[in-house]
C-alpha cells in the first residue's frame, strides 16, 4: 500500500485514463472488463476509499449501508446515476458524483445517426446486402423518408437534446420540445425551438420523437401504449436516454400493428438483454449503447471522474456532486 487513497474501478477505461488514475491513487483496475458480481462489489465497499462504477453496476441501499463500509465517495463514470440509490447514499454519508457535459456531443451524434438510419431504412439495407439478398438497384426498393422539412420532437431539453437540435437544424428539421420548464427565450430563438404543453401533443406533432430524459421512477415507461398511439403512423421513435423510459412490450406491439413506422434505440430496459420482438422486427435500428463511445468522450469522462476524486480527497466539494 502507498498511503494514497484507494480506488476500485469496475470496468476497463481508456488507457490514458487508467494511467492517470494510477499516478494519483492506489488503484485496482478491472482485469477482464466484466461487470463485478454483487459479492465483489460488497467486498470493495469495505476495502477501498472510493468506488468508480459504471451504469452496469447497481449500487443499492444494502451495499451502501453495509457494516464496515469504507467507501466514502462513488465517482460514477457516466452522467446517468439511476443505478445508484442516491437517497441511501445521502443517508450513509457517501458522496456521489457523475460526469455531465463531456458526453453531450457524442450522444447527440448517435441520436442523429439513429434518425438517419431509421428514416432511410439503412439497417434493413445493410442486413439485406450482407445476407446476399440484394438483387440490384430498382426504383421501389427500400423507400424511406427524408428528414428535411420534418419535425423533431425532443422529450426533455437539456444539454444533449439541445446539441441534437443544433445538428437536426442542419438537416433542415424544425424543432419542438416538451420539458418541465421552458428554456430561456434566447435559447429557443437560437435553436428555432418551440415548447409544447404536453407529451401527448408533442407525440402527435412529431415526425421523429427523440428521448432525452434521465432514468428513474419519474420517467419509467414514460413512452407507453397511449403515447405511442398518439404518434403519426409514419413517425420514428429514437431513444438515446435510458431504456426504462420506454415500455418495450408496448413498443413491440405498436411496431407490429404498424402504429409507428420505426424505432431506433441505443438503450434498453434490461441491458444487455433486448426484447425479442425488437430484435425480430425489420424496422428497428438497434445499437449496443454506443452513445458516448468516442475516444474523446470516454477519455474526457474519465478525466472528469479524476477531477471529482481529486477535489474530494483534498477536502473540497466535487464539482459534479449529485448526492
């Protein structure tokens, strides 16, 4: 032991991040890049000063309240923290931080990618070609719909939603949004964005409905059968937020019945499991949670974690404290 604060990291991180962490703390890194099981997490909570988890690590009240806990800070690698019981962390006196801002552009890019793939039926075409089923160009083949002149409805209007709006405007789309509170008038003016009064109204008026809200009880199954029924039949649902926001069973039914045209998803209710109905449907575009998967974003996330740890162990308030 070096006398430095000890840190347990649950998954492999970019090389530059791991080197940086090792220079500053007594670090135990992941050797196999597999999510630790509950017993391993429980042990880590009693052996280390700090825990660096990811979204695949569920930190509940039992772990946080365990006898002999030594972990004083959970420095989460990612912006979302719905996998951590924040109330239990506060009750236990454990600080929790996240990594906002640095994954904004990468996630917005994935949202646009999903919109383009679904609207132009790119996933179907790529699968057909790889299967050797493409017979050549013809006028009626895999006709999709353009995004120029279409309306993008943003559910939530935080950093990622606004970055998505900027990119969508470059494609010629108009912007509507629904959120608990309106954006500043100058923000709406800069993005050409208009706030609507309800989620149902947004669903009815959107050609593409893109989700940008946090997970948790407040947004669980926000997109349900009622909301899907309100969408136009040509509409596309895009989710780069959290899988729990969508009732996947209801989405599968809506797709099967042709009530919406397509769904393009990067996140799922029970990751890494994906609903069989989504896997089977030809008009779905499914990515394996790639929202922040650029070397720039993933490195910046790690450095943000390091900054939060550094401030905490200097006795200062971390910049990104959420509990």
